[in-house]
C-alpha cells in the first residue's frame, strides 16, 4: 500500500512599505494598501492549490514580521516563499533573515506579464507605478541575502506562473526534508561486508540527513516469523498466487516460508514504527536462521514502510527520498551491463523490491541460492519487470564525510522477463548514451545501487541536496 503524502506546508511572506499604504486613496483602483491586499488574496488562493499555506498578513512593519515568524514557527512550515510586493524598506526582511529559525526559504521576484502605465502625474497611475516596483525591493533585499548568507535560501525570478512552478519543486523538496527529520529507519541486521563502499557513518544519518537509525537482529525477525500463524501466511500466499502467475517449479512449502518471512519483516518494521528498513539479505546469519531471503515485499497488508536489500543505508535513503518526492512506487536497482547495439543498459535487483506497480510479475524460484544448503534453498521471489516510462534514478552514498546525491533521467523500455530472480528492466538514458552516463558515474565515484521512481524529480533533488548540505551531481 502506497500512503498518501501531505501537501508541503508553505509560509507566505509578502513585504510592502507602510509609508505607501495610504497613497492613492480615493482613486479608481483604490489605495496602495487596497491594491496590495487584493494582490495578496489571489496569491494566497493560488498557493493554496499546491500547499497548506500559512499567511499572517502583509508585512508592513517590525511588528508584522515578528508575527509572521511566530506563525511560521508555530505551524512548522516546511519552507517560506518570500516576495517584495513593491519597493519596501529592508529592515523587516533583515529581521526575518536574522530571527527566523532554520528553514528553507525561496526568495522570489514576480515579473508582471505586462505593465501598461500612462502619465504618472495622475494619482491613480502613480499609485499603480509604485505597485509595480517589486524589482526595486528585490534588488535591495538581494544585498541583505548576500550579507547574511543564510543557509537553505534560494532565489528565483519569473512570472507568477514560473514562480509557482519553482515553488512547487522547492516546496516538495522542503517537505521531504521535514519528513526525513521525523523518519525512523532500521538496519537488519548489519552492514554488508562484501561491499565496503556502501558503508556510511550511522550518526551522520541523523545529524546530516534526518532519520533516526535503529538496529534489529535476525533473532527478532525469527521471533516475528514464529508469531505469524501459518494459516494467516497461507491466506496471503494464496492471494499473491491468485494475482500473479506462479512458475511450475516453485515449491509450495518454500513459497509459504518466503511469504511468512516477508510478513514478519514488515511487521517488525511496523512494530518499531519504521519508514525505511534496510535488510542485509545476503547475511550468512539470515540464511542460517531463516533459511531464505524474504521475497514478497510488499504483501497486501504492508503499510508505508520502504524496504531495500543488501544492507546499503545510502541506497535505502535514495529509494526512500524518491518515495517522499513522488508519493508512489519506488524500486532499488543496480546496473548490470551496457547493451551497445540496443543503446540501453540492464538493471534491477534481487531481494525486496516493490512488484505491485504495473508491469509483469511472476512468482519464480530464487535461482541464485537454489543449490545452496540453506533450509529453504530456492524459495521463490516476486519476479518483476519494471513498467515502461520515464524514471528518475538517484544514488546516495557518503564520501570523505559528506553525503553525495547523483541523479539522472532514464526511459524504461518495454521488455519481457529475462534476468532470472532479479526484478529488472532495460533503461535508456535521456539525452545521452549509456556509456556517457556511466563514464560520468565512474569518474564521480559512486556505488552500484540506485533508487528509481516514475516521473521527473531532478529540480527537487537538487533543492533537497542543498537543504541537506549534500554534494549534488546531475549526471
């Protein structure tokens, strides 16, 4: 089940000069104050279509900016969208830069689609001239922005439509930042010793990215498996078998064991209120005690948790971040090989991987471990071929103490199942060749793991990396 994700919470900060408020009283279009209040009203309405908006009223003076800061703080806004409605003294803005608690801020200048001024000797026209002077205020405030160098502040210029579009991406990233700071993630049960490059500093996940990190044992997973009644697991198995074709060589008992272990893994995550669970599914202890790697995440009763394999915390963060931004299906992949004639590359991954999206899903044996000595050797997986369409691919790892995001766009191509056991697909990079993409990645220095999701989220990822003080590479 993919949970709905709330709207971004936006604080709208609109600044105007008190000294202009009464200018134009009695004119055809009203006073400066009346015109700016009407402008603010439609800005709030437009923003409310995309955000949960906190608007404390136009900021005219010191008292107003203090009230705005208090309102934004009390409502725990994800970000602030700030605009000068015309020229205004910058003392209120400076106070905001100094006193507003840390939060992403998008400082924007709205260009009007057109300006039709005539002779400004006329009071009505002169008032309109003053109303059009937002560029003056924005330039004045830009010096303060440079002076204060406030973290997580970005600047944009555009028409109102363009400002809103920029704010939507910025707000989506800011929401992801806020949700990461409230998230809980777990590692079951240890780093993957076959892949040292995937190691990240566990305390830095909390300090620099946001989630709490907790550690869980295979013994606790075994307890959860024992607590699930076989009849309940059998009902889930039959549900899966009714929805997806089962290959004839699948052992029914091992199918049941895999479903039961998957349910236990999900319930362990639910018990500990986890948003992300990273499973080291090639850990020897897991095979010795459980006899398989759970292969049917998400089962029909699974909640919001994202589960990824191979003990890669960075890969898990990449996948979870894409869930936060997209609100939809996400997958965990590693690129396998480049197909030069086909101008694509094959990628996918065994282990936990969402198979409930569109695409082809079969229940198939885990052939990689079918000949091992483990109790349930060859226990089946949900073998999934990713649905065709535009995807965002994201990598996350830690290098020299700093986290890195590397992101690009791919087209997932239609294909038939061909990589046994691995959920997989064929991918063509957008705007470049596969060799060019991987040349950049190899020179950058990554690992083999990535998250993917449907849609295009590069602007959001760039903003989020800035908000988290991560290195960002659009490759």
